[in-house]
C-alpha cells in the first residue's frame, strides 16, 4: 500500500553518496526491503559501461528503477538525471520518495545543484538529504586518494559509518573524529550492512541550502569539475564458464601487486559447477563471492567483470581473466 503524499506536496529525493564499495547499493536494498509500504523510485548511476549495481538492486513491485551507465551523474549524464526527474515530477500524488544512488566517484555538489537549476524539477521535487555511506575499513585511504571522497563526507547531511562489524571500537572513534573534522554538522549513525531505520534517512528534511552555500558558496554555479584522469574503469565480458578457483588465485595476485591502486572490482559470473549466477565483490583487499539467483532458462549465460582503479592496464586484466576460463 502506498502512502503517497497530496498532489501538491513535493516529492522528497534522497541522494546516496559514498566512496566505491562503501555500501550504497546495500543501503538501497535495505530501504527497498523494509516493510514501509512506500512507493519509491530508485535511480542508479554507475561509472562503468554496464550497470552491475542496477542488476543487484533487488526490485519489488513497489519500486521502479532507472539506470544510467557510462558516465557520472555529476558530469556527463547530469542531463539524463534532469530528464528523469522531470519525468517523475508529474508523479507527486503517487510517489513517496526518490532514491538516487550516485557512483562512488561522484562529486556531490553538481548532483545537488541539479535540484535547484531546472524549474520543473524545483517545483515538484525537493532535495531531502544527502546521505553519505562511509566504509569504516577504508575511510582513511579513500580520503587520502580521492578528493571526491573528502567532498562526499564534507557535503553530507547524514553520515552512515558502515561496516562496523569489521573494525575495532578504537578505530571507530578515529573514524568519527575524522568525519566530524570534515563535517561538524552531519548526523552520524553507525551501521552494519547499512541497516538503519528509514526515519533517519528518508523524508527527514535535512538538506539546508543556506548551510551548504556557507560550506561552498559556489556550489550552485556551473562546475568546472573533472575526475582524476588516472582513475578509470573497464568491463570484461566472457561467455565461456569461469573457473572460480583460478579466478580467485589470479585476482589475489593482482591485488597484492597493485595494492592501493586497485579500488574496486565486482562482477556477475557464469561459473563452472553452478546453476546460479555468482556475484563477486571486492573492495580493495576484501573479497566476497556468493551464488545469487538461478540463471533463467532463456537467459544467455555470461560473465561481466568490472574493474575500477588507478593507472590500471586493461590488457593485463583481459589476458589474466581469459586464463580463468574453464579449459
Ligand atoms: N562486512 C560487511 N560488508 C559490507 C557491509 N556493507 C556492505 N558490505 C559489502 O561491501 C561490498 C560493497 O557493497 P556495495 O553496497 O556494493 O557498495 P557500493 O557503495 O554500492 O559500491 P560501488 O557501487 O562500487 O561504489 C559488498 O560485498 C557488500 O556486501 C557491512 O556493513 N559489513
């Protein structure tokens, strides 16, 4: 059952930011799974050519999903975001909220300014809050390596310090102090698997334009914004089945060699011995793999492997991945 607002109320939009692998998709899934009876539209933007996140967002019949690939919401596909928001703006009586998951490399300010530039968007949709998911394991290295990671924390209204299960309490104190130093005003919550009561993240009216302008007086102006050229992503696709043991050994080797330059890999694999799709995730050195749903009868089985990092050599990855094919 939807509890949508009156047709005149503006639809609240929550922007979810956070560096690569921090837990944004996990948060979106958590929100969609909650028994809240709300009708929520989800917009997912991914840096690579193929949207793995879009495939991993578990849809129910209350949610609808719009995906943007091959560009970042904060720059190349910002026009698409405006168009999508315009499409949604007529739904004020029907939608309870909009969730926007940005790429892990998004600069938050240009995404926020989108809500204040187009008249149609402004009048029907209200930017409710910037929620930033912080990876408690990797925050310090992320801040060191990426100015986007710094801006995501500095610009947020709500910070979820996530992956609490993986760090000691003393580390959490340091993480909180770092977050506070970058953003004294944000509301901070600790989470594992981004589990948070919806009342802390949706419909909270936390975005304060005046306060944001104090932090960044130019944020509504057109940004001359560039991503670090050395950071890139690519996707490798393979139709033959993958030998997961070989893959694990190979990736482990690469991760050791590349160290902090390998930010994130993820994939959906067609693997030997499994009737299910295998979902693979790695955030820096930490990897997980799990069988997901069964391949459908009419579905073409294939693997898609996304790699994101700094100064990576695509050819090396393509060659290595090909060697993981079942021989
Ligand atoms: N142990 C642990 N793992 C987590 C937690 N939150 C998320 N993860 C795992 O971390 C990995 C990355 O999570 P995602 O939700 O895909 O992260 P993301 O921010 O959407 O990643 P990108 O879209 O690549 O930026 C997945 O394997 C999650 O299952 C947590 O609190 N604890």
